[in-house]
C-alpha cells in the first residue's frame, strides 16, 4: 500500500470515529436518541390508561409542566393550551389510531407519535406568543385540519 493510500485510510477511519463519538454523545449524554419503545400501551385502551385517561396540562411546580396529549383522527386532545413565559413543558403523547407527527415551528419539537407507544419530548417556551402545533405526518383525509395552539403569556 502506498503512503497516499495509508493517509486516506487513516483520515477516513478518523472521520468515522469522530462521527460515531458525536452521535454517541448526543444519544446518551444529551438524550437525543430515538424513542426506545420501552413505554408502550394498548392503543385500544388509551382512554382507560393513566395518564391518558385525563389528558391536559399538569403543573409540576417551579414553572415546570407536563402536557399529556392524545393524538387521534384529526385532533389534538387537549386542544388549545396556555402556559406562562419561561415554562418548561414535557409533552407526554400517544396516538389512538394511526401514526401522527407533532411539530411546533420555531422550536425543536418535532416527533413521530405511534399507536401503542409513549413519546416524550421537552420544550422551554421563553418567548411570549402563540405557537402553532401541527401534525406533520399524513394521517388521512382531514390531516390538513389537524392543528392547535400553545399560548405563552
């Protein structure tokens, strides 16, 4: 093997190792990995399974909230939500019927919500205003009407 081939081989392997370290750090240290499916429920019994039997905003204190949501045929349950400025909101979601997506433009909230799986994602709302929440995964003929808002005051 020539010297040039050895250099290219070393650089290529080095780049792969660097990428693997970055992905590993993001997954384990920052918690940015894909859902592990360790939390599952029966999609036929969502309405009888806690915490989805009573969806809504739960005040955890110290400006922290949990928003328990179910996504279903062209609707977010609960609908419009209001939180104070600086609130850290942990979204706990599941789907009752088909695959849905949740996206809040202008934030890092972008996740797929599958029937039978519990999806969690956290967002801090530092700026007041009205945030549009949309389904970004085609879920049927009424998909374009599946949206709600989060009002930050």
